[in-house]
């Protein structure tokens, strides 16, 4: 018994010593080597924010911003890109090497894929960059009829038909109707009521308007254009007649009108009335003076184009051609 007690005391003593030593060692270690507070690593978004980049709510933003930083874009440039550029442009910017975009942030119809053409045309013409952008978008840095884009929706009231936007030879509007007060002439159904309203309003102001050429088929335009070529060289004909497929008359939305006292044109007074009032009924004078470098046609007081009251009013207020309006306000870039 005595011996067992001794062993027990020894064992207890060893345990106590170990406990004391262990505790002492533990505190000593904490004293000399305090455990560091565990820092949570910074997120990639936080790193970008610290660089001055404004975060954008877009799944791939962190990856895109880092890619732009690698290409050499500054935080300010990246912020401008995401504030002003379309998604299509952002993807093009990401797919290319660094380009100084400072001239283009504020230009809503900027298209990255044409940046070299913009710069070249702006330098050549000494015009403002925003004008160079619109004109290049309309392919005006090239000779007329060089680049031809096919029109996707020829039946749209807002359709753009010009020397670089063509209708197919078999396009015929499916909603042509006779103009009630001139039943031998057809236009698109969308335009007919507003045209009658225009005639009535003009009459109240003692302006007597007579339409004489409205819808024209591709074949008719082809004969007309080739007929003109019998009399004039092509570069002259092109200033007053559209090549087949490029005439607004094929859409059923264009009308040539005359004064009752004139065989094919408007008198000055009637033209004045038209310039000041036609927009109220959805029509614009499509080829105004001093715009032949944009429209490709000399002034045509007689040629009206229906685009609807809302757009006609805006075109009138802005005082720009429909080609420019279409690029600026009706085209996604
Ligand atoms: Zn015409």
C-alpha cells in the first residue's frame, strides 16, 4: 500500500510539473511570438478601386479592367471608356492594342472599327471630329456608291435609302395605297393620312400642292436613270437622279410635288411654306440646299420624304440632313 501511494504521489508530481512547465512555455511563446491578426486578403475589386477605377456592375468588369490596365490605359481612361463607350466598342477596345481615345468619348456615334478612317478624314477635311465621325459612318470619305450596305428593313418608315444604302431590285412595299385626292398615285399606307393633312393645311395658307411622282418601281427607276444617261455624263446624272435600288421612291415614302402654277417644282413662296410646315405632317425636304456633299444630290425643293411626325420634327429642329439624323439617332454603334 505504502509503495503504491508513493508511486501515485510521484506520478501526480510529474503531472503537476509538466502542467506548470507547459503553461509557462505557452505564455512565454505568446509573449515573445504573439500570434499575428489574420488579415483578409484584398479583393480584386478593392485593388481596382484603390487605383481610382470606378467599379461597374458587370460580371466581367474586373477581368476587363485588368486587361485594359495591362494594355496601358490609365484609371481615368478606363472610367471614361465605361461611362461613354457602347458595349460593342468596349469589346473592340479590349480586342486591340492601346489607342488614345480622348477625342472620342463624347461622340455618341463613334465606332471603334472606323477610328483610322475618322482620323484620316478629319485631318484631310479640317472639320470637327464629331462631324468627321458622322460623315465616315455615312461612307462619305469614299466616292459615292463605293460601299453599298443592304437595307435590312426596307418597309420601315424610318428606312435610310441613299448612295450607300440600297434596296434590293425585287423590293416592292406591300402596303401601297392610292392617295385619295390623287387616286392615280400610290404611296405607302403609313404616309397617306398625313399627306392629305399636309395638302389641306397648305390649302388653308393658299399654297396649292400637287404630287406628280410618288412610288416608283426598281425597273421604272432603272429606265429613268438610263434615260438621263442619254443626255448627261454619269457624274452629272448622279447629282439629280438616283441609281436603281438607291431611290427613296421605291420605298413608297417619297413624293415629288409641284406648285399648281409650276410644271415640276415649287415656287419660292410654296417652298418656304414647305420648309417651315411639312414636318408637322411627318415630311421633310430630303435634299436641302448646301448639303450635296452629304446627300449626294443638289437641292430638290420638290422631293418630300415621309419619316413620321416625331422624327420629322426633330430633323427640322436640328437642321440636319436625314442621313446624319439616321446615323446619330437611329443607328446603334
Ligand atoms: Zn423625288
